[in-house]
């Protein structure tokens, strides 16, 4: 790093884990709001056997002159299979590296700035990083390669520990929108960090969706519980090149589990504290996701892309009656011909209350298999010493 004319040596862990709260706004049909009771004395018609969760780490690995941070991230997604009372890892689990920087904005800045840096220096650095990975039998890709018309996310994500070089100058992963980082923002490291975090989170979600695709192919009869929101079709079709029919068929047995719901209908918010373990609120809606939709923040409702949502109490805090602790949100594909499907989903999720997770901070809002999936995902991440060695061997 010290030999580079454009990069100042630096190393720091900036972010670890994944967001606790669902970040997407919710479009919902007010007429669909219902308060229902589930019969917990009868077993559900199915149980979950596949569990998916992901995690990430974001490192600041350098400062481009004059003061623009360069980030390296590692993301991982784990898919566990349950047979009987045992959980097994699968070969679907994967991890990858991300190099994040506002390359396009920085190139435009260099055309006018007099700081003694040429964009050829940046291109040489990118080529050097790619050669480092290739020399070790690992693949490297540009973010544009995630477009299914070039290579696609399914092809790229099957290469474990590959590198994806991300330009965070503009919104979106493959369908670039308006500028996210302006020339003035190059001097604002906090904004660049937030943009990098958002992009890492988005690619982690895509890696988890790839796990869904592979799990639905390999374990078509299994029901899948995924941590977090389920991606809408419009957000993944350009990455994975799947048609709407394939998308809907894949999600028939998938349930999204949101541990700490924030975006819920206001009509429900005032009444959630008194929810008992056999009651839940349901509504029909769709998440309005953030980064890829910011050019059109209020798209017209797509009635073919609606989900059933449920808000329920997963576990209760002892000796407290009215508390938000233990309230979770579920998301599953809307079914026209099976109105009782969501009730069966709620019963199956409530069966996951035991055993309790080992982390006392998650004891009221997380199923044990999801916690184990996150542990596996974390175990797949390289250590900080390995990342530090990678960075210093490149500079």
C-alpha cells in the first residue's frame, strides 16, 4: 500500500453482521388486515427442514487521495438441512469477497483535479487484485458480470471465495440509476461507508437468494425458513434470469422470518403489545425495497407480486403482559386458492420455539436453527488476520 501513489495505508473493521431491522417500506392493502387465532393444539401440516442465513464483514483497507475510503468486504450465506433432530451443512453454503469504491466518480474527479494521480494507477491496482486471486485458483469478476445477460449471479456465486469488484458510484447492482456518490461526496467518508454497507447488504441478499434457488432445486419437497425478507421478482430477475413462473414455484415452500420488524401497518402497531402466542395479524402487501427502487420510490402496485405477511409473538418475556419483546414478522407467497396456508405457516414457525438459541440476546426472537445457520455463515468468513495479510500482500 505504501508504494501506491493514490492509496494511503489503513486497516479497520467497520461493520460486522447484518442489519437487525427490516429496512424496506411496506405497501399493503388496508382491506386485507385481519386479526386471527391459530389452534396450537393441532400440529401443522408441515415442518421446516431447510434454514438459510447470511452475514458479512466490512473493512476499510485504504484511503484514496485526498480522503476517499476503499472497502473490502466478505459475505457469507449458509444453508442447513435438518434430518430428524440433527442439522447438517450443505454444499450450497458459500462466501465471497467484495472490493468497493466509487470508481466512476473518482475517475471523473481525477480529470479535473491536480493531485498527481492518474486513473491508470487505479486500473493497475484492480488488475493486481484480480491477479492475486487468480494466482490462488480463485475467480474475480466485475459487478456488471452479475447481469444474467453476461454471466449472471447463479454462475458467479457458485465460485466460492471469488472476488466481485463493485462500483458504488451509482445506485443499483446491474441496472445503474442516478449517482449515489457525487464528486463532493468523495470527501465524505461516512456517506461512502453507508453506500458500501448498502451494497454489501444487497449482494448478501442476492447470495442468500442463490441459496434459495439451489435449495429449491435440490430439496424441492422441503420447506425453507429464511432469515429476513424475501426478494421481490423485479429485484432478482436481472441477476438470475429466471421467469416469473419459476420464481413463484420456487417460493411455494419458502417463509421469510424477520426477527425485529420495524415496517408494519400503522393500524396494527397500536395493538401488537397485547398479542398472545396463539394470535396474529395478517395482511397482504409487498416490500418496497431500497437501493434498486430509489429512482422510482413509489412504483405502481403489482398484484402478481404480493405476499402474505403475519405479525405474531414468537416467544413471551416472562412476567410481562404488554411488551414488544418476541414480536416477529413472517413473509410468504400469497396463495389465491389456499387461504389457510398462512395459518399453517404460523403454526409451523411456532413449532420452532424450542430449543432456545444459545445467545441470550436472541432468546425471544430467533429460532435455534437460524442461529446455527448464522454461526456456520460466520465460520465460513476468513479471519481478520487473513484479511489483513491479504490486504498488505496486495499493496
